[in-house]
C-alpha cells in the first residue's frame, strides 16, 4: 500500500500508509473534528544521480567524469603507449612527436609511461 499525505482544514498534516481507494480519513489531532483529505503528490526537486551499479547501489560522484578521464590517461600511458612503441609500426620521429618516447641524458630512447601532467 502506498504512503499518502492527508491535510485537514485546520492545517494539520499527516502521512499514512493506506489503500489507494481511501480519499478521506478522520483528523487525529486533539480537539479537531474535521476530516483530512488526501493531497496530490508533490514532486520534490533533487539532484539527479546516475546509478552505476544497481546491485551495490553505487552512485556517480560529482567529479566522476574527471576520475574516469584520469583513469583513461593512466591506462593509455602505462599500457597502450608501451604496446604501441614495441609494435614497430611507428617511426621514431612519429613516436617522439607524439611524446611516447624521449631521449635521456645518455641519448638512449626511453618510453614515456606517465601522463604528461605527472612528468
């Protein structure tokens, strides 16, 4: 059974779980003889949160987009870049231009495995 809000002419309000067929109830406040009428539902303004995992009830955080982007950047630089460099598909000039590799002080080629903001 649903929960409804009832209000009497005196201004008393109460919420009760009753059948959907019930339109009026007696006011239970002391000294009040009015009947209470069922009020239409009010939609309350609230923040919309997307449920990411419906089984555990995990909600999306306000900074979720930033967190996901950071994870993508980390994965790209720690997993994808070494794979791309070791594939042999790209020239040294292209890899230098993309920032995937760099030359150290001994002039040896090193793989960049950190995102640019963490170097």
